[in-house]
């Protein structure tokens, strides 16, 4: 029986990397091709244990390079594409939207065109709850898959644009596809600029944690291993042409997430430092995930379990995250949290 090939884009990043770890462990009948450009948030240390695995191949490539992508698809004849690769951090999009448009929109179109030409069996596009915009703070409403797309920043606008192009390739060309819209993921190997790893690492370093505005923005928190299982279910069971929201019913204010981590690490609220809010900061995202639950998916990890496991992972893996704190990330941190002073290699607050 022919071994099927799955191209995973962005597999050196956080969610894509965790997906590869979980999938390759339980699906030996597939060969995973990990395509990643290795930008600032991509690294291969997490995949060292796969270097000699006969079911794994790494390819360093830019998805915006149409000729290279086309040649790769024609050569390898992938059966499936799971498209994680994207610029994802809203803060960075505020500074430089061009990179987000190029990667998230044009890069996605390149992959779709190459997939169409070789006739892939399914294209699974990974998206975000941010494409829906935000909800009224006191609303009990939840976004469904048919809610209007109303993005409020250039990151979410680029993802919404990619979603629409994916849908167009299904309607126009019959390319089998699914879109998976995640709520906020957290867990091992998340780049330290995001809220949960940033908070954990700063507290482990006895540094203050910056909180945008009043810290009351609400997000739903999904453990990354549960997210990985959702992608597998959509890959195998998703109805072509359909969108699936994936969230864990863990709606929490950012400040309460930070307080939970403070408590776990034995810190007090004196470790919090409120900073100027970012422009266009959405107040609330909540999604209805009943559609994917109809395929048999449920989140296995409560927030209380997941945050304990995540804190333990960062405690035990300083060798992974410590080198990431230097250079460009430190400079980025200073541009966004201007009342925190710069240190030599770590984020250090005034206090």
C-alpha cells in the first residue's frame, strides 16, 4: 500500500510543531513533510528527535515563492496539505502589515494553486477566531461558522482574506478543503512573545509581567494538544467545503490568566505592570464549537490541567526558551512595552 504524503506548512512553529509531534506518533502510515521558512518564531530544536525518522522530511522554503512551491508539489505529489504557516502576532502586524499580507494571503494562494494543479485530496487551512472581530463585552453571543467575517486589525484581515480565497478555490475549482478556526492556543514550545509563555518566563526570571490596558480582554484558551486532535479529525472526517470552529469553553480575562500563573508560581500581583493598550485591541472572542463536536471531538484538557502542564514544561525546558529571549525579541519587546527597560538578553522591568 502506497504511503500517503502530508505537507505541513509552518511545522517549525508552535501549533504546527505540536501537530507534527502528535500526528507522527500515532499515524505511521503517513509521511510528514514539514515546510517552514524558519523566520524568528520557527526553530527545529523541537524536532531533533525526528531527524532520523523515515516518515519525516524537513524542507526550508518560503510559501510566497511561487516557482519553488510549484516545483515541490509537482515533484512530491502530496496527498494532503495542512496549512499552519502564517505571520500571527497582532502586535507585529501593527508595525509591519506588508509581511502579513504577503505571507498570509499571497502565500496561501500559492499553496492553493499548486494543490489544485496536482489534485490534492484535501487542503486544511488553519485560521483564527479573530476573523470574526469582537463581541460586545456583556453579550452572551458566540460566533458560529456562519457569523460574518469582520476583522479589526491587519493580522486578522489577512487571515480572513486567506479564508475567503480558500473558499473560492473550493467553489470555483472544486478543491476539497476545510477551514479550522482556533481560539487562543497555549502549551509547550510557544514563542515567548505570547501572553502565557511571556508571563511564565518573566515570573521564572523574577521579572514583572506587562498587561495591556486594564487586562480585561476575554479569550477562550485551548490546549495545543487538543487543537492537534481537532485537525486530525477534520482531516479525516471534515465535510469538504466546511468551516469548523475549535474552542475549549475556557473563556477568561487576560488578567485572570496571569493571576492563575502568579498563584501557581507563588508570586503576588506586585509582579504585574499595566502598560498602554495596543491600537484596536479586540475585547472579547467566544466561539461555538458544536459543529466539530458533531464529528466526535471534545477538548480533553481543562484550563487548570493545561496551565499546570504548561508551567511545568517551561520550568523544565529553559534550555529551549532562554536563547530566544535575546536580540530581536528583546528589541521587539521594548517597542511595545515602553515603560519596561531593556536588559542584556532578557526582558527586565523597572521594578
